[in-house]
C-alpha cells in the first residue's frame, strides 16, 4: 500500500505542475479515479479542463481522447462503426473515440440526447455493442465530462439518469491571483502538459483501485453515511433525494479519500469531505428552495450539521 500511495501522490505532484492553484480539485479528481468513477465538471471555457485531462493521462500513462460535443456528433463517433471493404469482401469495424483510458467529453450538454445516451451506456457498462457484437473498452476507462453552465446558448439539460452516472461533480473555476500571475509569467511556446512526466502505468492504477476495496469501514460509520443520504429524501428543501447509487458512490469515495490520506480505514471526516461532491448533482431542490435562493451546498452543510456523528468508542 505504501509504495502505491507514494506513487499516487507523485501523480498529484505532476498534475499540479500543469494546473496551478487547484490542489483540492485535483485531489478530488484523483480520488474519483481511484474509486473507478467518472467526473462531471461544470465550468466556463478556458479554465484548463483539457490541460487537466491531458496532464492526468500523461502522469498515469493513459491513452486520452477528446470529443468536442456538438449537435452533429453521432453515437457512432463514440462507439465506432463498420465499413465495407471491397478488397476484403467484408465489413470491418472502426473503433470510436471511447476506446481509450481517459475520455474528455467536452461540453456534453450541447449534443443530442441520443449521443448522450450512447456515452451513458459506455460509462455504465464499459463496453459497446455495434452490429450485434459487444466489445469491451480498455481498462481502466474513465470519463471527464464538462458541461457549460445552465442557460448558456446551445445547451440543454442533461437527463437525471445520465447525471447520476457521474461519481462526483465539481468546478475548477478561476485560479487565484497569484496562481494566474505565475501562469502569465511562465507563458511560452511550450504547452503546460509538457511539464508533466509519466510516473505510473495503467496497470499500477488498476492495482491502486483494487487497494481501495480493502479499506475498512466500521459499521457505525456505514450507518452514519446512510443517515446522511436518507436525510436528503425528507429534507424540506429537496424535491428528490439521493438514490442508492449515491450511497455506493459515497462509500467508494470515502474509501478512496481515506486511502489517499494514508489510512486503511474510513473516519467520519472522509464521508463529510466527499458528501458535497457526491450529492451536488444528484439532489433536486424544490420551489421553496428556489424562492428562498437556498443553494444546494447550504442544504448539504445543514444535513451534515443535523445528522449525529457516529459513536467511535467502546460501548460499555
């Protein structure tokens, strides 16, 4: 575990060379990758999402593809298609862009629901079916998808079923002043991705993901975690609470968070730290919250404050 942990932190160090001032966000994305989950970023253009994906792919030795989602992108662009070759007198399969380790799905809410659905299937099943034949995508297979803020021209809402497939949701946002100043000073002909060196292979990443399964969670912490999820289902500001898929995602993120912090067991703070990233895209607020301008993060903080912490001592 120790050797893998050191290598995981080397990955963080390398990615932070390319993306300045976003250590927490990079930590969370790495946590999601260790938990074998997909990441949804809601951001404005130009804050470094493509550089982020490229930096992770270089540092972890992954093949990375990028798809710019526009209304004319077809499902076959993702899954692949068969073409007839006269010289061979047969149809030959041409792999689509999902056949990689890390897929950057840029501006996913600008494409058609049919194409979104095709991506959803690959994310969930990690395989594609074309012309009656099923093919597995490479392992590991991870997706970083970006969506423009709601109301931006040319966008449409993602279906709830698709949003729920993303393990976490977060935003990079603007860098702080000093980080952007350093970025400006270091601007040159070379890409910032060129600062990143490969430190692990995909095989090592898979071993790390397997390490996460062995992280221990006390039964009291399990109950605490579930109480947080259940609280979203009867909250006065929430119309639709988190599903059991959110419970599974929170367990996996809490385990990965504990492991990345050097522990082989989960404590309540691991659950609390991951709760906003797991829930923010899964809970649907009601009209009372909208009328009162109550933000989702305020609701999540109130849930953390009202749910009792688990008893971690020895009962007499």
